[in-house]
């Protein structure tokens, strides 16, 4: 009896201490103390049974049986209580993923979604913060679906951060991603655009968000009004000061709904194209930005083999760069030769240049002709003509002194690959030699560098240089047993001319 009384007293004290915590937290405290009480009473009973056995009477006391039975029943109740103490159940609503229907403009956010725990993270924060949409209820909530690989998402975030701070009392902008807490924190810390922002991002996005707000393209913006209704679905470009102000006061937003085209299908192929037919060849070139398509590219692959290539809302220059990598070995910016001038130089300005979307597919047996065929298709459809030609070029040939490999050859250790293009510094440890050649070629002020060193081992090198001082670079490379000599070579280049046929 004394034991029971002392535990009841402790249980009451703990309930008072946890009264300010959440429902689930209080349930957890109570369950833990009841469990400890039952364990203690059970052990006391068993010790008494042992004393009785030593006395020659192997009889299990009745209340011991009751306590063990009570403990088993408690385990069943505990499992049920944990389920019942979830935020969704606490609010009388549970989410069944099988019955979720996508929310449309005008629909109300379900109660369970308001109270679903969401993990948030920012750069410099060890661990994560759990929040719910309900924490911001009554404000305009803007969900920004993004990912670390989405360049358009990242480019839009400084503007979103500025709007979030400016309208902080009435607006909450929440970036949300399916990616992990660890990946996102590491990315934010290293990204020069994001590390200074105040925006917290939701990570490990619950799958139900994709079911309530299905989308194919990022960024994807959901506007949730102050009354809890879906106001709009848009691109990040629609998140403007004007639209935010209109949404705060509850006015209808004049926003065209975001359209997501299915990039797994051939672009603009009619949906009723018979599946029983075989698409032997498909080619389309579209000039102008296409709403509903991302900015990017996709390889068409089936059974592990590539049979096509698509580009979405890319400049011709960007498309030529991708084609060049497949047509010329060790292709880089110096592998271009532009014979254009005047207005045609807009080709080189990716911001001002026209955007193109291309989809080109061939039978799998013709896959080796894929990229030359795409180049030919562009030559027939654009104001430019591109071709691969051998061009006599002044270059720098990199050779190794056979007798002097000691300083260059790696001493081992963890792999280190560090390149600072702004300050022209290269640090490599236990790394492939080809990285040195690649990064030297990234310097715009140096002629093309040809690797004839014969180095096939891993290297260590710490090199900082002035690209306009070739003598300094040569001197530093000699210290590693490497020589640079000026020579003329015929190098393959992607030559761009004005298209005389158009």
C-alpha cells in the first residue's frame, strides 16, 4: 500500500509538470510512470514468491497473477494510446492516403493537414524545428515546393525571403522539399544565395502533400488564404508584391493556373496517339518559352539505352554546349568558334536570347546518330548553322618530366577536390590528374591546354596562379615536374555561323 501511495503521489506531480506540454507529451509522461509502477510492484511480488518458495511452499500469490495480467493489458492499451495521441487523432481527424483527393482552387485545407508535424531546418541550425501549418493559421500561407537541384527554385528564393520579411505579420512563406534534413542543411550552408536568407525550409516532406497538391514541375507554389482556402496554384514568378497584397485582403487573384506538361511523353504528341503504333522517329523544334515546361533537359532512355534527347526552354547556346559534349572529346567553352556579329551575338546572352524546346527521338538501332541528327535538325530550323570542324589553334601542351614525379604523385589521404574560379586556385589531394587539366582549361585567359603528360596516377597539388601571367604559371608547374609549351594544333571545334539558308 505504501508503494502504491508513493507512486500515485509522484504520478500526480508529473502530471502537473507536464500540463503545459502537448497532449501527446502528457500521455507519454503518464504512460511511462504507470509502466514503472507496474514493473516495481511485479518485482516486489516475485521476490515474495521466491521467499515463499524458499520456505518450501511453491505457491504463486493471486495478486501476482493479477498484476502480470494487468501489465499485459497495459501493453495493449499503450499501443492504442500512442495511436490516439497523434496530432491528427487528437483533433478527431485521421488521414487515409488511399482516400486523398487533390485540392482544387476554392477547396478548404483539411483539419488533419493543419495539424500534421513538419520538420524545418536552416543553415547553422543543429537539429530541426517541428511546426504545423496551424501555427500560421489566419495568415496568408505560401507553400513553395522546391529541391536543391532546381535552379529556378533557388533563383526565386531571395525574392520570396524579401516578401516574407516585409509582410511578416500577415504572410508566411514556407519552402518545402522532399529531400532530407542533412542534405538540405549542407546545401543551404554552401549556397551563396541561400545561406544568408531567413527562410526556414520544411524537409522530409510528408507524402500526403504530393497527394493534396500534385505537381510535375518545380517550383510549385500553393496559395492558402487567411480563411484556410486554396486561393491559387502558380509558378514562383507570380509571387509578387501586388499579388501578395491582393491575397492578404482576400481579393481574387488574377493568376493563370500553373500547367505541368508531361515531359515523359514526346513533346506536344497528341494524347490519343495509338499505343500499338511504333514511333520510329519524332522531331520537333519550338521557339519561345513554353509554359508548363521546366528549364532543363532530359535523355530519353529505355532498357538502359538512350534513344532520344529533349531540351526544355533552353537558349541555343546551352543546347549547343550539351551537343558539343557528345560530339567532341574534352569539350569546354574554348571548343566554340563563333563567326557571328551584331544582333546575332544575342546567341551568347542566355538571359536575352530566345528560348527553344526540342524533342528528338530515333529508333534504338540509330542511337549512334542521335546527336549529329539533332545538330542537323537545328541547322534546318534556326538562324544558325553549327558544324564540327578541325581548326588550327594556338594552344598550350602540358607534358611531364619523367624524372620528377616525387612532388606531384599523391602521398595518399582523403580525396580533396577544391577549385576557386574567381581566385584561380586549385587544390587536389589523391585526385585524378585530368581534374587539373580540366580546371586549367576553365580559365578564360589561357589558350586551350592539351594533356600529353602521360600521368596516370593520382596527384597532390596546391596551385594559385595569375592566368594573365603565363611565366608565373609555368614556373609553378615546373615545381611539380610539369612543362607548358606553346604550339599550334588542329583541334575539333563546334563552329557557329549565320545560317545562309534562312
